[in-house]
């Protein structure tokens, strides 16, 4: 049975999804097909990943009915603005080969151009009202970004997708999300971001952490499975990324064991407070301005 989470508008979403960040396009379709074959029903992609087309191909190749697959994608910053974001939706569904998205989120807060971020979110609100998306949300929004957005828009985001793994748990963001009824979704949920190129000075591999290894041994599970179970038991969505069929299957096999309260506490205590990926408040104009091709 796939564990599901209920969003703040009543839509249900599978708690574990396949992430395809940095998955080469020529490997993405096979990874998606493999994931759906072992039971995943949630795929997370983004315009900026450059592999939405292959995600759609993988879904079709799997033979799983479109209505059974929760498709999540993200609008890139260069497409922010009301009309631009409406067009970004057209690009996304065109590449994915679908008519409706289950979850559409803004990829970055882009605080240096936040008026465009707000206009983009208003476009998401229109798409939601028109029934073209089932839920809307944000990614990498810190509490101050959320406060600013909520003050200028009508609909509370359903999801905030953030960097979250045992070495970086972002308690303030999780608390702000919970306060507003926003589901926290973890990208890099098993700590792969500790090797994110060009960001952060620490390159400690959470997969080799002795605490995680000890808990994994107690349950006869892999470190990745323990971390994903940690997310699930604390009410989060997680989107582990892999193109390896064995790893894809392992990452989904997390619904039939349970961590103790003491084990959850030990994992929580691993937080270093050190971000592995980009700081959402640091301007990256050249990166943000990268154009997203039409479908």
C-alpha cells in the first residue's frame, strides 16, 4: 500500500516520489518506467532539469494509467511573471504529453525579483482555479519568503520543497510550513546534496554516517531506507533520486518497518545547520535567466 499524504486542499499525494534532478535525459525515461514498475506513483521533475519530455515518455512506456500517476514539476525563474508562467505551464504539459498537472510549484523564491515571483504565483492560482493543476506550491522558500508571499496572494501553498536530510533539517522552515498548513517535501532526502558541485565546504556523506549505519543494522535495512523512513514517520514527503533500478526499488521498500522514537531523535541530532546546496537568498542572476525552451 502506497503511503499517501493529504494536502491542504484535500488532494492526496504519494509520500515517496522519484526525483529526476541531474538525471541525464537518456536515462530518465528508463528510470521513470522502472520506478512505476515497482510501485511508485509520484514523479518529481522541473523545467530546469531539461528532462520533462523523458519523464512523460517513461510514464507512457510504463503502461500505468496517467490518472494513477502524480506528476509534479516546477516553473523556472526565467518564466516568472503572470503571462510568462501561464506559458510555462503550456511548455510543461507539452513536454510531458499531458493535459493536467497534479502539482506545479515555483522553483526558487528569487528575492531580488520578488514582484515577478508573486506574479508567477498568481498565475499558479489561476491555473488552479481553472482546473489545469490540482495543487500549487513553492520550493526553497524560507520563512521570510513565505511570509511575503502569503501577504500578497490568496492561496496558501500546498507544498514547500526544500533541502532536507539528517545533516540539514531546517527546523525553522518546517515550523513555518506547519504553522500555515504547508506540507514540507524533502529534496536530497538521503543527503546526496552533500556532494552538490560548487556549494558548501563540507563534503560529509550522510550515507556513511555511523549513527545511520547503526540504526540500519538494527533493522536490517540500508542507510537510505532508514532516512526515508525517518522522513515518512515525521510526516514529510520525500523524493529520492536514482537511475539505478536496484536503488529505485530499495528506496521504495520503506513501508513495512518502523523506527523507534529514540532512533528518530538520534537522527534529528545529526543536524549540522550547514546547507549543502545553494542559499535561496543569494542572487544567481545568470543562472536564473537561463531560458527554458518551448515544447
